C-alpha cells in the first residue's frame, strides 16, 4: 500500500472535532493536569532507613603528609611519590590529572 506523504494528516472528521471553542476551553483549563503537592513537605515526610545519624560521632585520625608524598596541584589530593606525573613551576601533578 502506497502512502501519500503530501496529503493532509487530519481527515474531515478530525478537523470538525477540534473546534476553536473546544481548543480555547482546553487552554483556559490550566488546572486539569496540575498536581498541587508541596515538594518540601513530601520530602520531610519520607525517611530513609538507617538515616538517623544524630547520635553518631566520627573519629578520624589525621596524619600529616609524609616525606614520600606530595599534594597534586590540580585535584589537591595527597598521593605517593610514585604517582607523580610531572612538576612544572613548583606545581606537582599526579598521573590521574595528567
């Protein structure tokens, strides 16, 4: 079956069904597809399991940078000297940021 792509896409019945008054009524009825829901209220009511960390205390031991480590000038992470890609103008760059 051949298809005429230049033919109008709507037939006469479709054109008559979409009257200008009906289209105006659809446009003025803005509340038809709108859902009134406060996003912050919905988020406050939802609680993840195990999410209450108010009683937890973090204890992290911070160790200063060692002699065989360097701070990357791009990502600012401390790496071992073996991950040094290059040093230019006093800025050391790791192999990941190279």
